[in-house]
């Protein structure tokens, strides 16, 4: 019924209480790392906990880190901010570097900003130099000369290699090998 | 609006005609694909209240391929509004009577208030015979989802003979 899911929520960039002008207070309050004890999709999370987690906790004394090992659930980071916002990041099949990167991002945020379109404080009468989008902007100019309907353009874009194609290639390679061995003789 | 801005407006909101070959394609998957073009969802200027849908011409709709048992089991319901006016038509029956009828696109837009007039922009033809003035408008071809297999008798004879064989029938084998 509603189309709200199609659009981002517009908002200006704001910091709580002029954070950073005088002192800087990290806005991330707590972080819960939930992971499965033996499922393969939590492997990266488990590796991060073994190697990089203690460093992260020591470097950020203002953030409380909780660990929640639970079985048969995907790895998840749940972050809560000082303004009460919470953010949930699915870490299925992440590497330990990816987990660290997301934690560093969360540390630098002051609220959950997913789905926000940043409104600008500037205005311009000429928002586009090259011209606004038209349906012909990113079109291949070869399409101008094509007669429709076209068989080649109709074919699917991604064609997986079938086993038949591989067999033909093997056969052709074998033929070439035989020819070369004959010539060598 | 100045002349230049009027032309820019005309260019950005231009309605494009696409053509799609439905032969050997799954109509339900195709419907999801065509829906995007009919509603204008692929355009960066899209907005639900902005009438930016494109026209789509579908050809070879008589050769669509429904998956699995759908031909036998999919049933389309229609009620005339009068008492006793409920009919249940099977997909094969409906298609044999009218090969341009596959309610897949209509049903994929269920819940969308703009469905009725978006569907008016979809032109379906059972084969490749499209009126010339419609075909002249077309400026884009939408790629198919499934590859179309080629019949053995459509291949050139030379290629069939030269094709690598793993094994061959014995000479006295009777091929039924």
C-alpha cells in the first residue's frame, strides 16, 4: 500500500551536544557479538574474538563489549548508542577483518544511519553540469543502428558454461595435441 | 518554462518502448522482470506518483514455457458478477483459446493501485507479427532470462556430422 520502503529517510548531519568541538565522547555505548559455537558461517566472528577483540576492547574503554555464544543462529553484531538507537548487522560468512571494519564504523557513528539520505546545507541553481539523466544517457551507441527484434541482444547476459561446452573444448584441445604430435613426427 | 528546460524535461521523462521475446521463457519470472520496465523502476527519476512507466512489446507469447505441472494445474478464476458466473479455467485451456492471455504480469502487480493503466502499456503478440508503427517506436531489447535451446534439425548438417561423439549406435541398431 505505502511506498515508504522505496525511499530513504531525509535528514541533516547532526552531532549530539556539539560533540568534538570541545571534547569528543564516543557515542557507541555497547556492542553485543552473537555467534554460533560450531557453525561455519560464524567462523570469521570466532576468529575475530580469538585474535582482535581484546585489542578493540582495550582501545575503546568507553564501549562495553558483550559476547553471546548461542547455537544454531547466525553471527550478528548488535550495537547500542548513547541516544538509545540500536543497530543490527548480520555477520554471516564474514572474515575477521570485515568484523573489525564494521566495529570501527560503529564506533565512529553517533546513531543508526542506515536508510538515511543526507540533506545538504548548500543550494545551487545548477545541480548538474553534464545534464540530468535521460533514458539515453548510459546507452551503448550501437543500439542506434540495430533493427528490432534482434536475436543477439535477446540472449541472456550471463550464460554459464555448460558441461557440453567443456567437453567440446577438451575434444578440440585433444585434436590440436594429436595434430602437433603428428607434425613433430 | 524556458525552451531549453522544456526540451530537457521532455528528454528526461521520455517514454521508451522495449521489446521482449517470450519464447521458452517462464512467464512468472518474466513478469517480475517486465514489471520493472512497465513501472519505470529502473529509472533514477522514479517516484510512485510520477507517471514514468515504459511500453513493453512482448512477442512469441504463444511459445511461453510454464514450469513443471503448471500447465495442467494452474487455474485462473473469473467471475462475471452475475449469480452462477464463476469460472475456473486451466492454463492450457486459456492459452489455447487466447495465446496472448497470461495473467502473470497482472498478478505480479497485485496490490498496486496503478496496475490497470500500467497494464495498458503492455502489448502482447502471440508471434513475431507486430504492426510496423509499433515496431518503429522500439528502441531497446530486454534480454531473456532462460537461454533458448536450438532444435537439432535447425543446426546445419555439416555441424551435426562433425560434432564430437563419445559413443555411437551399432550399425544394426533400430532407432524407434
